[in-house]
C-alpha cells in the first residue's frame, strides 16, 4: 500500500517540532558556553556596525521590548554599548564592544556549530542539499505572501 501524502498541517507540525528542537539544542550548547542564542543573534546583527534599537528589532523579527531586555544583559556583560544617535537625539544606537566581538567569535567557533552539527549530521550530503533547496523555496514563498495569506505574485 502506498504511503499517504502528508497534509499541509502535518508538514507544518513536523517542521515546527524540528525547528523548536533544533533551536532548543543549539541554545543549550551556546548557553553552556556563556551566551544564549537570543543574545548571540543580537551580536551577530551588530557585526556590521552600530544600529538603532528599532533596526535590531526589525532585523531579528522580535518585539522592541525583547531587544531591550537582551541589550540590557549584553551591556551588563560588557558586550554592547548604548550610544546617542547623532541624527536623532531620541534614538539610541547599539555598538558591539571589543569584548563582544571576541565573545561572538569564540561562541561561533566553539558551540554554535556543535549544536547545528548534532541536528544536521544525520543527513547525507544530498539530503542537506535537498533540504537547503526546500527551505529556500519556502523562504521565497513567504516573502511573496502577504499577511492575509494570499500570494503576492
């Protein structure tokens, strides 16, 4: 008997389950090395230079309040400085410190890859290529779909 094609709902549930487990596993590895996945992501977007808080929020796709909480922690740890924005005195810019750059490099080298490896090492090289193509197609489709769920093509 032929295997029944999974429904969109079943695929979504499997996808979210794997994504959640992968995120949890990666966060556990990174936290053991001294930096949560959320704070790692903030440092990662600051690699290119100082950004406003709202720009960081937008790039990460998280609420501004979440960025504030993460930045508070990163600032206490000495990884980020808050600076006045020269073009808007109401805005705050974030800049990664030398210690923040060092921590980002250390975490990337040591732990981030270990968590990802545990998740994806079960796949063959061909399966990895196939998965990358599928994820790219899904990502592209999400970019062309408006909030109402209608295709923007």
